[in-house]
C-alpha cells in the first residue's frame, strides 16, 4: 500500500494518551442542569485565558459562531465580515438559515479587513441600508494561509465601530498566540465574544468554547439548547479539553515549523503559483494554482492528501499527526511530481 501523509486538515488529530486517561476518570454530571463539574472547570479555565467573565462549552466551532450570531444580531441585520471567513463561506449558510441575518462581505485576501471598507458599510445605514449589528474577524485567518492577526488592528477596528459588538472566530486562536507571542487575553480584549476550537491543533476529540460577558453567555446557553447543543455528561469531552489547553498549546510551534518547510517545498515545486512561502506563519499552506483540484487529486494518488478551499486554491495543513519524516516523504514526492496537463 502507498504510504499516506494526510494534510487535509488539523481536525484529523487524535486524542493523546493523557486525554484518554482524563476521559476515563472524569467526574461528570448533567450539564443540561449545569451540574457537570468538569465542564464548569473547562469553561472557567477558558474564560480566564481569554479574559472574559464566562464561557460555554459547545460541540463545535460552527455552533460557537452561530450562537454568537444569534446573541449579537437580529433577523434582517447585517454582519460585516471577510468574504473568505469561516462564518461566511464554510458554514453552509447557517447564519441565514438559523438567524435570518445577512453578510456584508468585504475583501480579506490578506487575512485582514480594511477599516475603510467596514466603516463605509456602517456609514451606509444613513442611506436606508440595513443595520450593521456586528463585525466578525477570524484569527488565524484560514483561507489566506492561517494568517495571525495583529492586536493593534483588532483594537483599532473595535474602537472604530463604537458600540457595535465584535466577534472573534478564534478556531485556531492558539496558533496565533504561539506564532506571535501574544496572549489569548490580549487578542480577545477588544472582542465582545471569542470562540476557540479544541479539536484542531489542540488534539481534543471534540468541542469548542465561546466566551464573553456573563449576561451574553446566559443567553448563549439558551441558544445552545435551541440549536440542539446542550449535552449531558459532557465532562468526558471537557476533560480532554482541559488537557488540550494545559499541555497542547506549546507544541503548535512544531506544526508551524513543518508547515513552513512544506511551504518552501510547494513554492519550489509549483513556481507558476507565485506562492510566497514567507506568508506561511502558522500551520496552513494555501496557494492559488490554475489546476488546484487536479493537483490535489494527483498528489493524493501518490500518498500526499490535501484539499481545496476554492476552485483554484489548494490547502495543506500540518498537525500533531505529521512528523519530520512525513515532511521528508512529501519532499520526495514533490521532487518527482509533474501534474498532468489538462
């Protein structure tokens, strides 16, 4: 059988032995009644890490984002966000389906939002256009290649939008923390709500967290129930989440080093992509290529699994299941690879 290196996503990570041990010994209760001590411990720990009053444990990052939308906006409202952000492009239209809101999607090719673009949309309310209820950011910004945001930019945006809430989709927040040396609390300081996934680079089997003001999180618990996300003896999953936050953050640096090595390899193998490997600062290699889908398919046939996030944009993601030896294997494959001409 052909050897395989799976770079499709960091959601492929497996729980560590420490997580499995924590799961087997977790003290649990009924979280629907707020009686699971391990869930409460996880929520309190995360809230402290991001400097918020409270947090809620949810099954997925998508649900965390959707709860934020439901508590910060009303049907018919506009949400300003980058057109490539997960909440806009990768949640199957959930915000429109679940909450009846609209997106004013602005260019985020570089991973950031231009302040002028955001303010122009807000200013258009004076011209009988829909009310802008909130602004959303993604950190790291996945489509641009896992770009970590600059705290100064987040703070400037929050200041400029005034009373409007800012939601930070931090599915890979701790990748940004490790890449920049910024604390999670500093990243989240200007955000009204912040979400983080435990099941990507942090290796927990499932679960995400949404944090913010206590009053909003109480509303969030109601919305979690409405969306079917209230779990019962969820402490088994929360126990793994505690291990993830305590012991898996620092190792993300290894993923970043390997991703940068892969970025160099892909840039060399596909000069026609005009990909600058210096833009790879975390664990995601993403570049445009005219034959992206064909390229990904043919590499998979040779044992290197990746994916596309658009018709002409390829993505390869490092994680705890990828070793230096795997990077060497990819290097060997790319050294001899020539895509079939379409």
